[in-house]
């Protein structure tokens, strides 16, 4: 089962292409942004803390994102053994943490998809999305801040994953079908999309170990 990280600036299409990859591979789609927004919508104390960072376009602290994300990774590991991680990792500390889980649990990522588009295109897509979805962080000032945060905190991960030989860089400044064709070719060439890709694989031992770490992270975050 394939394990993919979607790494891209806001507006480059990691949600759209991540969902498509999920359909192609049968892996679980885990969007850190969706998980955060769900927690905010629940109106919990944690959700109120998260909302402050997200509304400003800042990253939420690593400890908080880990406490939200780990249970979803546990569930994905139990269910399919694969994942499409959309929006995580986003800092070098998160990348190193996730590499450590990968080694400990036999859940290392096979592929990192780095989607790109020119900055003015990203801004225009996000402003369009603001009309459709009304996300509080899709105002021009906050969008520009999120792009700057991407450049400072997340872009260094591109070289880190390129050096590991698992990075595919794809421009999304062209028709969606072309992007999908490139993704499909690349995954097929590496044997990462196969006819049996939708089958569930059993990784209960690993999932149990992730669960232990998840509860440790959660109690640390609530401390
Ligand atoms: P986008 O890629 O359009 O910025 P996301 O939905 O992926 O949107 O993320 C929205 C917000 O959620 C981010 O601006 C940030 O505040 C928070 N967030 C999401 N993922 C992470 C992460 N891995 N680490 C820290 N903050 C995160």
C-alpha cells in the first residue's frame, strides 16, 4: 500500500490531487487542514487555540498538530496500511518526527509529491476559493502571509526529500488531466500503483505502536 506526502504551497492543488491519488491507490486521505478545521468546528478548547493560528495564516505548533494527526494516522494504518498525507509535514521538525515513526513502525513514505504553480496563480486560485468556500484564511493579506510561511518553513523540505530520492516535482499550472497523467506514469513506473493497490493490508502491530505514541503526544499537548 502506497504512502504519499503531498507537499505544496497553498493553492497548488494538494487537496484535489491528493483526493485523486487516494481514489487511485485505496490509501487513506489524511488532510491536516481538514482535521484542524473539524476540531475548530467542534468548538473545543483545543479548537479555539488552533483557530487563532490558522486565521492568521501561521502554522499551529508542532505539538498540537501531532496530537490531532496521530489518531488519523493510527486509523489509516489499521484500515489500509497506506496514506496520502495532505499538509503534513510542514516543518523540518515535523519531517524528522515523521521519518522516525516511519523507521520505527515500518510506515516510511514512498513518495513525496511537490506541486508548484506561479505565485500569482496561487493567489488567484485561493481568492476564487474564498468566493466558493468562505475560508477565513483566504483573504489577500493572510494568503500572502501563508505563502511566506511556506517559503520559510516548508520549502526546505523539498531538498530534504529530493536528497532521499522520493520527490516528484510537478507543475499544476496546466490542465488537470496532464498533471494526473504525469502522476500516474510516475507511480506506475515505480510499481506504486498496481492492480492490487486497493486491497487492505494488515499492519496491526505497527498501528498499536502508533496508538501508544498518539496517546503520549495527546497528553503532552493537553499539558
Ligand atoms: P493551505 O495549504 O491552503 O494553506 P491547509 O488546509 O493545508 O491549507 O492548512 C490550513 C492551515 O492549517 C494552515 O495555514 C495552518 O494554520 C494549519 N496547518 C495545516 N497543516 C499544518 C501542519 N502540518 N503544521 C502546522 N499547521 C498546519
